[in-house]
C-alpha cells in the first residue's frame, strides 16, 4: 500500500469542562503510537500529530499496536 502522505494535526486545546478525547480507528495496518512525540502512524497512512489530548483510544482493527513512550 502506498503512503497517502496526508498529515493530520489534532489540537484538543485547554480542557474547560472535561477531557479532550481522540479516538483513532485504523484500517487494519500496523499502528505505532509514540507518546513521547505525540504521534500516531499506521502503515500506509499519513502521520497524525496530537496535542492537548487527555485520553487517547486506539483501535487498529486487527493490526498490531506498538506503543513508544516512558
């Protein structure tokens, strides 16, 4: 699968009445979540960068999930 090359930035901003939640639903490719760089990358897709997100939910739809972070 060729990489689509479309980058996405998700900015949750400041939580005023609760938490900002990002739900990432993959398409079956392997997904890497890098908590140090605040990025999500699925094989064949563009990079998703997030900031101001308190809760991150990831469903790789059958693909492997790798989490990088401390």
